[in-house]
């Protein structure tokens, strides 16, 4: 009995959690290797880059003009042109990132819907869980629309959305379905155990059909952003003016090999 119970709870938990992990891998492992320490706010008047730690703390650019920590910076005509290109790249990039995050959430919640219809014990439980899924999905999409969808990028926003939205919902569902697995295993009714195990076994095929193809396309879409980030890095390197301390303006940095970084170092990659 203990072995059967362990297999069932493991199957249910893995079936739920794997969807978030798989969708996360498609996004995270296709990153272009760039990081930013700035929050970004885009509006018709210009683009603001702000951070709490480090110097400079505030950058504002619009139409070739630049302010650093509130002070105007004189730039050449060539640099003004580069700043305009950089601003244009950022304006084009954020809506694409917002679309990718929205699709990622859609994929995650689609997977959880498939899991729910597979494991719910009855129509009442199924309806209750699907309504909860829909509420959480709508709330997370609203958060995206109010953030990066409206031109506001915060360093940890997307990570927080995934963790608090998809993974939080997964935790709720794991609790429900593992409880069902416990009841089936402890009941001694081998037909219930066999039925639950059969549903767990069939889930992989359902997920492959409903989720994986979309996740692959999303990974390709994320990968297509890499040339834009590379262009931004190149424009940044070509800027001739220097900040007051003699350094270059660096809003975007190429990420070092993660394998060589200390375990405690945590960066947010620009996606």
C-alpha cells in the first residue's frame, strides 16, 4: 500500500509541476545572455531607467537627448543618432516581451486545465477548480497588462508573475489531487487506484498534444529577440560620450557564464 500511495502522489505532483518547469525551460534556457540592473518606464515623453543601487541611478533619454541623474549630458550628433536608435529598440522590445510573457502564462494555465480535467474526481470539483484557474489566469494577465504591457519593466516582475501565479496555482492543485490520491490509496479499492494511475499515465500524451508545440514556438519567439538585444549592446558600445566619472553608459550588460558565477549571485536576465 505504501508503495502504491507513493507512486500515485508522485505521479500527480510531477504531472502538475512539470508543466511549469517545461514552459520555464523554454523561456529561460533561450536567454541571450544579457542582464540589466535597471527598471524601465516607457512613455511618449521618453524612456526612464532607474535603480536603487549603483551609479548612475537615473537615466532618461528621448529623441537623442540624455539626462543622467537629472543633469543634461552633451552628446555629438552621431551619439544622438545612436540614442534615438536605442530608444527605438527599447520601445519595440517591451511589447514583444509582454506578448511572450502572456503566451507563457497561457501555456502554463492551459496545462493546468488539462491536468484538472484529467484528475478531478467529479464534475463539481472540476468546475470549482476550473473557475479558480480562470480567476488566477485573468489576475496574472491583468498584472502583465498593468506592468510591462503598459511600458513598465521591473527587474523581477516576470519571475514574480510565474512564481506567484502559475507555481502558486500548481501548489493549490497539488494539494487537492494528492489528497485524492491519498484517499484512493487508503481506501483499499484497487479499481480506484488503477483508474487514477491510468489517468496519470495518459497525461503525458495530453500535455504533449496541448502544450509542447506551443512551448516550442514560444521558445523560438523568445530566441528571435536576441538580435535586438545584440544591436542594443552594439549601439551602447559605439557611444562616444562618457559619464562624469569617465565610464561608458551601460544599461545592458552581457551576462557572464553562469557556471563560473558564485552560487549566491542572482541576476535578472533581459528577455
